C-alpha cells in the first residue's frame, strides 16, 4: 500500500469514529495524533436548599424603663429568601405578624405580653423551613423590692418606700398614701420634698398643685405646695417620714453682676429656711430621727432680663463646699434647739463615686457629715437592679443608707403612674 493510500485510509477511519461517537465526545487518538476535546455544554449550578443556620434566641425586657424592646433575628441560606414572622400568646395558635417580613423582628413590651413566643417561616426557591421558637419575657415591677434586695445581696432588715413632691399631687393625679402604705407593708416610709431653691427670685411659674400661675418673691426659694398635705396623709397611713431640700440658686452660682437669679441668697440662708419650714409644719419634732436630706442635683435653665439685656443661666448642682455649709448650718440650728438631726445627701451613684483632681474622693468630707441616699436605677424597669450602687467615700461609713432603685415603680391604687421608689437599711432612721 502506497504512503498516499495509507494516509487517505487513516482520514476515513478518523471521520467514521467522530460520526459514531457524536458531538460532545473525545476522538480516540490514533498513533502519533494528539487528542482534542469536542464542544461540551456548560454545567448548570445546583440551587441551594432553604436552610436556617441560626435560630432566634429568647429575650428578656422590661415593661418600663430603658430596655423595653428586643430584636429577634434569624440567619438562613438559600435562593430568594422571604420571611414571615409569627407569634403565639400563652394560649392560642400561631398567627402571622403584619409587616414582619425581614430577617429581624423588634418585639416591644408595649405590644406583647410576658410569655409571648415568636418564630419565623423562611421561604426560598428550594423549600420552606420554620425556625425554632423564642420566648419573650417582659418584667414588671414587683411588690417586694426590699425582700428582692435582701435575697439578691444577702442583706437583712430592709424596708421599702417612695419619695414624693408636688409632681405627684397635681389636679390630674394626686397620689393616694393609703395605697402606698399597703404596698410598703410594715415599717414603710415616704420622703417628702419640703422646699426647693430651683426657681430664681421674682420668677413666674405654674404651680404643680393648682396649675395656676404664681411667682417667687425676693428670695429664690419655694415651699413645696404639696408637702403639708402629703405629710398629713403619710402620718395618717402610719408611714415614716423623711424630708428633703432641693439645692438651688445661691450667690456662688449666680455669675451676673446684679445677682439677678439668686439675689444675695447663700447656703446658710437655704439651711435656715429649710429648718424654719420643718419646725412650722409640726411633723418633725424633737423626738424625730427622720432623714433630713440635701438633694444635690442640677436644675433648669432660666432667663432674666435687665435693662433690655437677656441673661440665661442653668442651675448647677451644689459643690462639696456648698453642701458642707448647708449641712453644718442645719445641724447647728437643730442641735442648738434640742433636735436630733439625721443628716443625708442625695445624689446619683456616679456623682457619689466622683474623684477630685488629686485622686481623692470628691465628697470625702461630706461623707463624714451625712449619710447617703443614692440614686441608681439600672435599666429603670421598676425592679431592684442586679448590682448595688457605687457609693464613693461612703464605703468607709457603711455604704448606702437609702437606695432609690427606680423612678418606675407602679403601685396599684396609687392614683399616679411611675413613682420614685426606695429601699432603706435597717438603721436608716437612726442618728449616726
């Protein structure tokens, strides 16, 4: 066979093999020939099945306070996912939540009751799956904060009460001290605002008790318009009393040349007025050991006009020297008159733990003069927080004596909404 004939025969065999195998196959290589892949179709990707990779988790919130909502979240994989959140109450069946169609859902205490359960149905192009359920716990204020704190912190002899002012004695809602006494049970108490220096002199304001316009006089102080009636009602309900004075405008705070806000008023003047009103009311006697409290807080901004020019100042909290002067004056006036002053200061836990520039406790000297009534609310849900408050230098004097643990105590029959509530140590009404 000639070389040309052999070459033609090889070509014919190759062509026959391709025809026989069809498109998409490899040609069987002949001796001395390289193999070539034929055209093949693209491999289609396999679609991912709808799968939940992380289920929503149980959550706890408060009915009141700073944490009143929780976010439930699901994580899932798949193609073109759609979400439908469902809920089930303590009894009943699962029902879809309108407009809850995202991977997360925010559940609010204002909408859902304690014990509500949630889940989410996830649909994709390749299946539908349902998450595990998650429970929402909504905490309400308890009736037993003193017992709660004893159990949580290993304390004994605690009592519970509230602190009140004209803000709980308005025409729209006047507090019922009988209901408060029922809530506090044995040895309950209330601490009442006797007066305040928060309003500047010659200042027009609206009385909380009457909703009528009134005006301060030549001195920047006002007696609490509800104090006398609240003290009468508290005594009738057999509640122990405490009395507090809100720090206010004094010359060391007023930076205007004419003392437009404070006049010539001083801390000693404030102390004298506090003592005068205490004695005049009659509930505080020479046998009383009621807490007498200087409330150390900042106040509102006010505007004064003098010769056509406006001056705006915001009341700051009194400093340690000012507080000391007030306390020393109160103690001297009452002791000289045969009383037994049980001195306190009120402030936040953060303020109590403040450090001076030299690293010492800022309120160190004050702690030696007065007990501590401290505000520390946590999430302010009406329940005793998980940790006791910071007390700064009072750590050397037994710690806190009275703890304002919330401003959101809701007491059945009280006639008002959330109130400031407190727990007190067993010796809080004992003169130190």
